[in-house]
C-alpha cells in the first residue's frame, strides 16, 4: 500500500510525538485503536528535532477519539515535503 493510497483511504490523520507511543505505550495505543478505523500502515516525519508517528483513520470521529485520548495534532498530509529527505518547512 502506497502512502498516497493511505492518504486517500484514511484521510483523517493525527501526528503524535514518537516517544509517546514507544515501549509499553505502543500496546496501549494499538489496543485503544482495535475497534477504530486505523490504517494498518502509518507513516512518520521529523520536525523541530523530534520524530512523529502519524496515525491514519478512515473516519473523522475516530481520529478525534484518538486525539482526545493521546493528544497530538491533526495532520494534513498535503503539507508534507514531497521527498522524504527534504527538510520539513
């Protein structure tokens, strides 16, 4: 599945700082998303010296539930750099 296919099928995306979903928190996040429309493939980016994981949902309500539980920010994939090696602007 390509990133563009993810962006089309799961357009409601939440960027969460990677450290907040590592270790035991990884299981907490994925258990919470078990009943939500979470895409099986996510992506990430690096900005301001921090790594972010992007969780992609097919339904807006599910993205909002995720954000209410774990924080993060709504993510607009159209603002990402075209090439992954290009610095975030």
